[in-house]
């Protein structure tokens, strides 16, 4: 299973309803699990991003569909990226010409 990192930025609506955040995290966990993934960590952060999540998912298409569905609720915007674990680095380097 592939690892992904998503940066989350709350919209104005998301900030106005911030006390609902624990329920939104639980719903996000359920959405990821319903797509055969696993939420590994959720971090509320200070700085340029409001939160960061680390999760596993079967493929990029699954991540895109989860991100679009979640953003469509209006509480946040996402930026997601594939993250290669330390164990995967030799395989990546091994494909170099």
C-alpha cells in the first residue's frame, strides 16, 4: 500500500465550524477506510497549513477521489503527495539509469 501526505487548509466555513473538527476527522478516517486505506496520523499544525495527514491508500486515483469528495464538503482544501518510505527508496534508486 502506498503512503501519502496531505496538507489541509481550512476554508472560512471550516474555521466557523472548527468545533466539529473531531467529527470531521472521524468521517475522514471512515472515508479513507471505506476506500481500503488507513489514516496513520492527523496533525493540527501552526504555520502555512492548518493540518497535515499521513495515510495509506491503494493508488493515486483513490487518493484523488477521496480528496475531491472531502473538499466538496466545503470545510477544507487539500494538497496531496505520494511519499516513499525509507524501505522503498532502494527500489526508486534502482530504477535510475
